[in-house]
């Protein structure tokens, strides 16, 4: 699933299609209310396993970040329709129902998400001396040719 091999040089993502970026996370507002925020925290791993196991759902890949109070996950999806369809899948619906029962309007834990539909040709990326990461992990990565050394050139290639 994840690899740590560093690729020397400069790379970009292979994708030239529209991409959906879904940012989701939680914030611990009251540390002592572990019984409220821990179930929310534990709800995500089963969904991620399901998404990586079932490529036909439209999920491509993700990156996770953990701060002192806040988690953040950046997910890459093939389409908005597939993301919205997954929201209606049993694993997600069960997690959502449990959240509403345990935390609902309680101030102990907060959740958030943001969805971005990025049209073809309206994004670019660069990875220098990195493992395969981000959008490149989701769609594949390729070395940056001299003709594509700037962000402007990489964006024009996709148009």
C-alpha cells in the first residue's frame, strides 16, 4: 500500500483527468472526553481498508496527517459520483450513525470535510527526491522532462 523508496530527481503525477480531492478530519475539543472522540477516531481505519480493497469504488489513494488536536486526511477520488456513492455505502453509513449517537451535538469532538472538483488541466504537482506521494501515489508518477521543468509548462501540457 505505502512505499518508502525515495526517487531521486523531480517527478510529477501521470494523471491528466479531472480529479476529486476530499479532505476529511476530526478535532479533539475536550481531551478528557476520550469516550466521545476515540470512537470517531477509530471509525476511519475500517473505511480506509475497505476503500483500498475495493478499487471499483473510485477511491485512488490518500495521505494522513496528525496534529495535536486535529487529524487531516487528503483523499483522491476518480469522480464526485463515486465519492457520493461511497457516502451511502454501509460502512460509512454505520460510522456516521455511530458518530451522531455518540458525539452528535456534543462539543467534545468535531468533524469536518471539504470536497474539491479539479478540472482536467487545472492542477500540477512536483515531487523532488520523494517517495511516491500525494496525487502521484493516486495516479502514478513520471519523471519531469526538461520541457516540463516549470509549473506553467506542466499545466500547459494538460490543456
